[in-house]
């Protein structure tokens, strides 16, 4: 048999399998009595994941996209669509492809029900298994295993630790804005890079007991390392897609391109740093030192006890990696977004300054317990930024082997076994029925109650207007993000530092007006993209920001 015949038969077999599987899934999905979008492609296919950006423009213009499926078969489509597909099809619809049935939900009551029924709608672990390349972690397990990981990893996220987060965030933010202000009228193009540095250093200090100075080059490279901790982690995080697709030994093969070998170096170096942190903590345990009570201390001390909650060494490394990945990238992105947005909207800078000045005044020492609860406008600014530019676009759940019932729009629907239930976070955060006709506008004061008194002392934070399930940047229910308070304290401390004594504006380019500069910055924000998390595009020198003393 010729190679051409083999290829032709293989292609025919693939076509027949895809067609029969698609038909089978479509028949199952029809029983849901919900709108259906049929897709001949599985968006999770590794080849499609790698090449979809090059193929999408051709598919979108092709005449055979009869069902309009192309808009909904790439990672992050909902970020670009916002609420529009749900406005057209309703609070729930189904995407059927040869491999899966995917139910998309954008309804607060239904979402709240899904979160509260953790055992009925667990995480689809197959999605998260690739994140175990250093070891299992709290994000990649379910059931009793999840309870074991959760019990050990959550104690450090307490009020004592919040004080550490607050103080370190203030220190890093002061050093960061000092660097920015020294750029004078030339402005800084390093906002994204610097917020990543700040968020990483706050996490390593409060979470892992490793303190760094913000100023570049002020810390020497540790002995035995070819990359800094920051660069090793950045090398892993920025290349997470290929790392999740290819086996780890692929990145250390001889004769591979230099870029591939650099990824391998980052993977190896970051593991070495984590191993050293564990070793240092174990030495403190041996000396019967009380330890710091931070995350690394909790992981090591709990795992060294012979009990049912003990973690293996690989699980310790897996959790260190996960909290580094989740804990610093989302915080850094949120800070980068809000700084650019405030540069476009100076009235909100003044709005924040009014509160910060009232709460902090001329104090040199800013106490967490006294200051944080009063900075409601700062927290409202975080909420509004996360509403429109939250790190996650869709939260996936799964029905496993058992069909589950859901009440949608007053009607009961039986969700088949092995169905992905996708909580469309972007859609529920922007639906006009919850947020009003100005839903796509960034309005931080929508979260603050109007005070009848001229004083802002009586202002309070509003609950989400649509009730539970309509504002879920940290998820909700039993698996709510353990670092929620950590991220809030960090964000508020940074904003209080930046906008208490400083203001920011876009750098105006030659031949450009101030309004045109603001539009350029806003266009840059809108052009952001979902990768592992939603983030601004890292274009070198794309947007300059000028910091000036008030």
C-alpha cells in the first residue's frame, strides 16, 4: 500500500470518527432543550491550540462557517464577545464538538448553585493535570485530596499575614514610584514589567520569607544559579503553553533551538530555587525554630508530620509553583490595568486621592488594621477593574459520570454525564440586566454608596447589583480563592502609595494632543488578550506613562 493510500485512509477514518462522534454528542445535547452551536473542531486539540491564531482569520472568512462556530472555538473567545452571545441565545447555550459537550452559563442564580454543589460539579481535572509538572497542588486535585491540600495551604492566609502583605506592598510601591518619577517627562515604558516585579517580591516576602529590593540590579545572583528567582519564574510563566503541551525532557534535548533550551533552563532553575526554600525551612525545623508561619513554613512543617494531611516533597513543590503562578501574575496584571486606566481617567485619580488623603494624611507609619478598612474607594477600583479585566474568562466545571440537574430560567434541565459546564465569567460580569446599560464602561464609583453626608466617611461598598453569582473574580463556594484577601490588601496598599502623593498621565507623542494620547492608551487597554490570564500585550515601548508629584 502506498503512503498516499495510507494518508487518504487515515484522513477518511478521522473524518468518519469525527462525524459519528459529533452526531452522537449532538443527539445527547438536544435533550437539554437549550440553544446549540455545532463545531466540527475541538478547541482543546493540542495542534489547534498551537496554530489557531494563524488559522482563525482564514476560517472566519470561509464560506462553510454556516453555524458561526468559528467565533467560539479558541481559548478566550468569551473575553472578546463579552455578554453578546448570551444576549442573543439566553442565559445558557451548548457548544457541541466531536470530543465534548460544553454548557455555557451566564446566570447568577445558576452559577451560585453550581459553586455550592462542589461534589456535583467538580473541576475537570484533565484540564489541570498539565499543571502538575512539578507536582500535584491544590488547584489540580479534587475530593479528599483537595481537602488535604487546602487544609495545609490556607492557614498562612490570615490577618497576621495580611499585615506582612500590607507592609511589603507599601515598601515595594514606594521604591517603584520613585523609579518611575525619575524618568521625568520621558515617562516609563516598564509599567507591566515593574508591576510583575512588585507582585512577585510581595509574594516571595509574605509567602516565602524571601525579601528583595525593587531597584534593578541591587540583588546579586545567588551562588549556583544562572538565573535570578524572578527570571526563572518569568521564564516558566511566559512559556506556560508550550510547557503544558510538550514533555519536560523536550526542553533539555540536545541540538534544540536556543529559545527552547532557555525554557528548559528556567524550568530547572525554578525547581532548584523551590528545593532550596524547602531545605532552608527544614533546617529551621531541625533547630526547633518557631518559623515564620508563611506558606513555605506551613507546607514544610505540616508535611513533615506523620499524619493524614502530610504532603510529599513533589506536592510541596507543586503548591509552591501554583501559588507563584496564581498569586503574582493575576495581581500584577490587575495593577498594570488600573494604572493605565487611571492615566486615562484623571478624575478618578482625584477621587482616590480624596479618600487616601483623608485616611492617611501625613502619617509616616501606615498601620494595616487602621488604614485598610477605610480605603473603600481603592477596593472599589479593584472590583471594577476585575469586573471588566479579571484574570479568568471562563471557570470550567464537569459532571463526571453522573447526570446533574440545573434549574435555568425556571425550567429544570438534566445535564448529561461527561459534560463540561463553563461558567462564563466575562459574560456574567458584563450582562446589562445586572450592570446596566453602561456595563462596558469602567466606573469604579458604581461600587460606592452615595453618602447623604458631605463627608466620605459614611461611604460603604455596594454588593454586586445582581446578587450572588454575578461577581466572581475569585470564584466562590468551597473552592473560593485562598489568596483573595492577600490580593486585596496588596492592591489597596499599592494604590494608596501611588495616588496619595502622585498623579500619572500618558506621555504625549510628537504631534499628538492630550486627548489623543488618552485614546491611544485606552485602545491599548482594550486590545489586551487572554493567555493563561487576561493581560496587556507586552509590546516594547508601546505606552509611556509620566509620573508627577501632586
